[in-house]
C-alpha cells in the first residue's frame, strides 16, 4: 500500500485532493460575496497614478475571474461524479447476471476511479470463472449420477436373471430375459445368442433381439468356420468398431449379411467346454465400445453360462433319476425302459407280460376345490395302495400328473384284469369314508398284454390308454381290457 503523501495537483491519484481543490475553488464566490456585504469598502480600490490624479479600479474583472474559478471547480466535480455514475450503471448490468460484460469506464485512469473499474472487472472475472467451475461440477455430477443409475440398472438386471436361475425357471425364459438386458449395452440394435448341442460341432440360434431377417432366423454356425465359428473356437472376445478396423472376407461377409458396422462377440465357456456365443451389434458411424461395456457384457455372459450349465446338469440328473419325488414311485422314463426289458424277456421265453394304466377320476376338480396340499396327500395315498397291491417283481410308476402305471411280468390279460379290478376297488374303498362327496376319489383303468396288443412298450401303452379312455367314456370307476 502506498503511504506517501499525495501531491496537491489535478493529476494526483487521490480523489480526496481533487475534491479539496474543487471545494476551495467553488467556495471563493460565496466568500467574496460575503466579504463584499460585510466590508463594501474593501472592493472600492483607488490607485493614484501620481499625487495629482487618483485612478479607480473596476470590480468587474474580479467577478469574471471568480466565475471562471467556479466553473473550473464545477468541471472538476463533474469529472469526479460522472465516472461514478457510469460505473454504477455498468455494475447494474453485471448484477442482472451478465457476467461477460466488461466495465470500460476508468480504463487508463490513474486514480480511484480506475482502481474501482479494474476491481469490478476482476470481481466479474472471478464470478464468471466460479460460475463456469460450478457448471462443470454440475455436469460432472450429472455424469456421475448417470453412471450410478446405469450401474444400479445393471445390478437389478443381474439380480433378475439370478432369481430366474435360482427359481428353476425354464431356460428359454432365462435366455430371452438375458438377451433383452444385454441389448441395453452399447446402444445395441441386434442381440444374438447361439448355443452348441452336446457332441455337435454346430451352433444354432437360441434367441435373438432386433430386426428379424431370413439370414438371422436360419443362422447356423460350424465351429471353427467363419467369423462366429472362429471366435468360439479361439475362445477369445472379438470387438469390431472404429478402433478395430480389421478387414477380412469373414468380417466383410458378416457386416454385409447382418447390416451392422460394430459388434462384440463373446464365447460362452464353462470348464473349458464350449457352450455358445453372445453377440451384440449396431450400425452407428464412428462408434466404439468402452471398457465398461465389455466388463458388463462379461458379467452377463457368466450368468448365461451358469444358466446353460445348470440346465444341462438338470437334464443329466433327470436322466439319472428313476423315482418320482412326490410319491416315491418309479417315474415314467424308468417304467418305459423297464417295460421294454420285460417285453424282450417275455418274447425270449415265450411268456406273457401285461401293462396297467390308471387315471384318477375328476382329479382336476378335486385340485380346484381342495388345493395343492390336499391333492398331493391324495396322490401319496393312492401310491401306497398301488404298491401294496402288487408283488415284488412288479413295478409301479407315476405316469403323469394323476396317471399311474403297473408292469406285470409273467401275467396274461385275464390275470392283469383281475389285479386291476382289485386295485380299483381298494381305491374306491380308501376314499369311501370321506364325508364330503367331492372328496370320494375313484380310478379308471386300461389293460394291455404282449404280444396280443403290441410288441413294444409304445404299443402296449397306447392300447392301455385306449382302453382307459373307453372306461372314462362308460361312466368312470371302471377297468377295460
């Protein structure tokens, strides 16, 4: 800070000095008028040229000089006040939010007016910079919020797919939902999921999203051939966008066939075993996939691989299972295989083999009226009755929702019909004591024998089903052979 005393001139940087000079000059007129009123003789000057002739002095020039001095004082005051007024007007524009406005008043002045103008310009610049920083921060915050929302949506999608897998939903439903969610990545216009059948070198289209075409609907890929076949064969992710401008016959063929410029291809592998391929694509110019896009896709691909592996294991388990989980009886797959074995044995030794097929009458109505728990309890009772009604060499199975089957080795049709009738009567008696009429369940049955009614399991089952239908048509609670 400059602490030196200001010089007493009009070029001084201090407005205080200028105000003091203007005040002194402006005060001369009233002082002279006041003195003239009090001492009129002071302004009547008489000068003697010589002792013989006196010379009177006129006051008019003095008044003219006084007025000139007053004018100078007014000019100085105006020079001080006008810039302040202009700066005030300029500042009002800034106060209205026009932070790009520059105050030109006082430019080049070496006094407080110049300092004030410069200070206001600096303040405006600081405000403008602060507003720009705030705007940039707001934009960054918006981008962060968008990214957070994107992550939340992705997490929600993954949880949805995980819930479908844990609930044992059908594979087709899981895969369709997965492809739908994957389409949200990379501005996708096309989504493909191809899977490979066990012991096969071909990938077939499992599901897709996007514009349907004959090329897509008939898509079939051989492992190791073409762009898609090589991706899964090499077990490597392949990205096609503006950052990867590889060109080959396979790439050009794929782009022309599907009408897409950009794509990500990710192979599906579990424990080194190829399961399929995921592809998303779009036809946008100057587009590239980000690292986040790839990471998100890889997470979805892992979920899909889990779903495919779970379905495969479930299928394998079903093939190994021989018992129905509700009743404890053999299941339909086992009983068909067993029937084929007994037919072969019967043919080899020239012995009979019979097959019984039962259906619980009006079971759907029973389920509607009394619910799932009561229906399951009734099926368990029926299963126990069937097991108690046959020998150790006979096999009893649950053949459907409310169908039951019995394989009777070494029995002809007459013997089988007698056993079937005994089973029907036991079931009728089992539910006869129910107080409510709709709870009194009965069964209808059909009987077939090898080789009279067929020489394969399929033929015996079909004939027994035909006899069962006849029993239903004749009033139910009957057995037909």
